[in-house]
C-alpha cells in the first residue's frame, strides 16, 4: 500500500497529462473532422478529393508512425515542437480522419429531402446544417464519436514513446523502480478503464437524449 | 530553411525495411490466428455458455477494449518476468499481447456473426438430425465465417498497423527499422515518407486481396 | 399404438399464450394427412413439435413408438440430451417454407451432409444415394449448383431430396410452396405427389386445396389450437359440418 501512496503524485500527474492530451486531440480532431466530413459531403471536387485522400491514407498508416514522423520530422524542417505538441498534432490528424468519416456517415444517412426542404424554406447553407441536418444526424454521429473518443484515450498512451510522461510513462517508471509489475499495471488498467468507461457511459446517456428515429 | 533531400541512405537500408514489413505481416497473421481461436471460443461461450462463463467473457471483452494495447504489451513483456514467468522473448511477448488484444474484438465480431446466422438454417440442420456440435461445425461456423469475413479483414488491417507498437520492445519490424535508419542517418523525412507509404500500400494491398477473397466466398443470396 | 405418429392431448404454450390446446392425432403408416386452417391456427407449430423444433408443455407425441424429446420419469417429462433428440429428428424429415438450404454447399453436398454425418454412410455411398434422390426430384443437371444459382422451385426440390434421403419414418411439409412464385408451385407439388404415391407417411400443411383434395387421404382442419373437424377430402370439402370450416372454405372459394 505504501508504494501506491508514495507513487500517487507521479501517477496523478501522468493521469492529468493523459487527460490533457486526450481532450486536446479530441477538440482538434473534431474540428478537423468537421471540416473533413463537410468537404467529403458538400465540397467542390478538388476539396473532396483532398479530403478523401487524407481520410483514406490515415486508415493505412499507424498512429505511432505519425507521431514519430512529426516528432522527428518537424525539427528537421526547422519547426521546433515539444514532444507533447508533436503527439497531440499527430493524434489529431489521425482522429480527424476518423471523425470525418463519422460525420460523413451520420449526415449522409439523412434523406436528401431534408436538405431540399430546408432550402425550400429559404435557409442558408450553414443554417440548413445547423437547424435541420445536424440535429437529426446527431443520433447517428454520437455513438461513433464516443467510440473514437475511447480510441483516442487509448492512443494517447503512444506519446509515452516520445518520452512524454503521461499515465503510461509514469507507470513504466514506477514499475522500473519498484518492480511491482502486477500492482501498477493493474492500477494503470483500472485508470484507463475508468476514463473510457466514463466516456462510454456519458455517450450512452447523450445517445438516449438525441435519439430520434 | 530548405530541407535537402537525400534518398540514398534510405534505399541503402531498404532491405531492413522490407524485412521489417514482412515480419510485421507475419506477426499480424499469427496474432489474428491465435486471436480468432480465442475469440471463437469466447463468442460461443458468451452466446450460449453458463452465466459465469458469460460474465468472464464479458469482463475480458470490455476490459481489453478499454485499455491501451501498449499496456498489454508492457504487461506481457515486462510484467510477466517480474512475477516469475520468463518464457517469452520480445517477439513472442508481442504476438501474445496482440492476440489477447485482438481476441476481445474478434469475440464481438464472431458473436455478431453467430447471431446473424439465420435461425432457419440452424433448424434445417436440426431437422436432418445434426447434433449440437455438428450444427456448429457444418452450419454455424461456415455461415458465420462468410458473414464476418469483411470484419475479419478490417481487423487484420488494424492488427497489421498495430504491429508498429512492437518497436516499443525492440522487435525489428518496419517502424523499428525506421527508428534505426533515422538514428544512423538522420534522413528523417525520407525515412518516414517511405515507411508511411509502405504501410499504406500494404494496407491497401491487403484490402484488395480481401475483396477478392470475399467474392470467392460470396454466396450471392 | 399402431400409428407412425401418435399425438395425444398436445399442449404448447409461448409464455401464457396457448398455441395448441390439446391436439389428438394418429397417423398410420403410408397415410397422407393434409392439415389446413387459417393462419395462427397452430398447424405449423404442430408440425414443429413433431420433430421437436418446439418444446411442448403437455401431452405426448410418439414417433414410431418413441416419445419425442422427453423421457417420462414418474409421470413427469424430462428433456432428453441434445444427442438423443438429434437421433430422433433424423427419423423425421422436414421441409420448410423458406427452403433453408445450406447456402455454402452445393445441392449434392446439402443432401449428403446428413447421410455422412448422421447416418454415417461412407462418402461414395452417400453420394450415390444423394445423386439418385436428386435425379428423382428432377435435378440431375444441378448436382453441383449452389442454392443461389437455383430457382425457388429447384431449391425446394433439393430440400425435399435432403429430407427424404435420410429415409425418415415420416415427412413433414410446412407450407412448402407458400414462398414460391405461382409458376414454380407445380413442380414441387409434383414431387410431393410422387412421394405420396410411393407410400411415404406424410403430414402436409398447405394452402393448396387442389393438392389436399387430390393427394390427401385425410384432411384435418385446425383452428385456434384445436382440431375442429377431420375426414376424407370429399367429406371435408363437400359436406363441412362446423361453421368455422364452412367460413374457412367459403373464404377460399372466394379468393381462388
């Protein structure tokens, strides 16, 4: 028990970094995804093509390779980024591709007639999305977005490989020092599980609220 | 500042990358095979086993799907030796970690597949007198396999991408090759462009192959 | 008990809903019994109970002298293990409305599966028997076709071959032609008629009144979970006694 208490602050700091990275990635990734998804749906063909290539290539490249590429590659291009920023950028690019597909799928499931009707009553494009399309698509988008959020939290552990001291790294350091593998890996598992379980639980609630079918 | 491209060092070490790529595919195949076995047993356990088994499988699936793969890798590679289990080297540690991880996803895929097998076909099996095991073997599994083939393919592609994590415990796959070339030559942009393209091309090649396989097994209902 | 199928006081419930409320029926060897009735009358459920695709809650079903699905211990019914039930089902052939051919197997493989796995015939013998049955239902050319490549009528004929090849004591037909396009109904009814003439014991649920009249030895009219009236086709169709049967036949005369 003593070792846990002694390691408490380190774990807590790591946990905080994990949460920070995850939240930042989700925010940035959702913004990118919104732009990507709308480009896929309504963009002119060059934009649509770019978005398609972006989304499809992210499907075939490991997140870790993205992190390394930005972490080592940016400085080589003369752009100084800290490890944590490199991690956030890389994971956001990855998350954005996921969210793009989520948005495209969710909005795409709304019948075309809705868009036509909204146009018919004279709403502008952004208004049509804001008042007609998104409220209906939310029921489809939310569950998939929550899955993405869980994936992001899990993927955030990869920033430990560019020596960001997140939850994963702090646990590694503690296990290295105390040799208490079973205990601390269990603690890490519980914490990750706790975060993701909470996200899923919130997701289920929101889903219920926004589900109109 | 202009970056001076120099591809020479990367292509000089291309065999390192290629070997890494093949190793990654091999690892993904092994993990998929072991994970499928695990997932198949767990899926039948979850859909028709007694309550304790169902809870156990549920715990496994929910647990694994909510924790990072890296944690499982560390647990198998660093954790097991610390509690006295020293049988796996880094390569096999990774294979087993990935198999355990994929097993959870495959359990859900197979369970959905089992549920999607039409009741009528199972009843037809009953009607000609097949016992439970024969129904599973001759009706459920072949039909389920065809239903889950696309998901199985996607899982395989994910697993292949996840093999990049093996670099964290120095398994010499593609990402590890990139790290080494980068350290030795500092041709960082070239290396990661090539490696990224290799991953991308392989994923799409696998996807294309799977589409052929699906067509081969299509029942055309 | 002399009948191949002997049903006494059969009761089947889904939860609190009673589907069969005490059905008695005895079918001697070689008889063709056609069961008719409005939908929801319990006729399909009755068939499904005979090869234990449905468990029943009261009464007894015997096929060839054997109690179906249960063992009787001190007046109580105890469900038999799966393996034994499977063995009993092998002696009861069933043809489904939706064919239910195994889509991943050829016609030949569909028929052979039960022969090799349940009857434990050697492969070449199973293949011989399966081939001869497929020929008999007129599908000599389609041995290696997959179900998806066959018409509905052809699929149903394969399904009949698959069931008959097991050499069952009785054949059950559950609305075997209801899912077929009208022009394909005839070929399936032809096979069924051929089978009836060969002396097979058959229970047939159908809406094909012409088949019932011409091929059936006995018509059983069911409604709301009980047998309301039964007798030779001529009697049932020409001198119906109960109001319910009159109404049922009247409905048919109007629509057909």
